[in-house]
């Protein structure tokens, strides 16, 4: 069991305004191909819905370790040391990357980040795109965290 090192922010890469919920994302990630990705676990621990509510997909506690049963499949090679959170959205209606966070989602994400830093003072917060050639989460996480006044030591660069 390894120490939690990163909070990695994602989007679901679903079209703006479409009200996907946890069961939809779990189905997309765990259904075998061609209808899903065929993963053993979903890609995120928690999901920020369009109304700003946070839905838990894979249970976790708040200690400093990632238990095997807490691992989710958000970023290759980093899952054993990461918590993954996603907001619902992240593309326009044509599937192009777009920051579609509404005010309720942005507030929820901000509060989620603050709670994670409170519980894990050494954690580094990152966007998925910092680790993979992807647009996810469709915004510049470093700039967003700086604008929210997140301490520099908690921002992965
Ligand atoms: Zn992602």
C-alpha cells in the first residue's frame, strides 16, 4: 500500500450540459469493448455532477494511503499513488475539448481540492493532461489552482 501523492483532476469528456451520473460513467469504463473500456474499476473515485453534488464511485477513506480497493483507473502508472476526481462535461456538442464547468461544479471542485489539502498537507494537485497527451480536464489546472489561491507547494508543475 502506497502513500497518496497526487490528486488528479479529470473531466468525463462528455458533452456540455449532458447530465451523466455515476452509473453512466461506471458503465462506460467497466463494460467490455466495444461498448465500454473494459476496465476492472472506473477511472475516478468521485464525480462532480452538473448540480455540484459529489457522487462517490469507489469508496475511500481519508487517510494518507491508497488501499488496493481504493485504486481507480485514471492515469496509467500513477493510480496506486493517486486520487482521481472528475467533473461531468469537458467537451462541446461536437466532442471538442471545452471547459464546461458551471459555477456549481467549479465551487464543488474548489472545495474538494481544499478538503484534500486539509487532509493531506503534502499532496500535489494536477490535471490529467500534465501526465498524458490529452486535453483532460479541458482547462489549465495550474492557472486555475493559482487563481484559487492554492498554495504553491500543493500545485504540481
Ligand atoms: Zn482524464
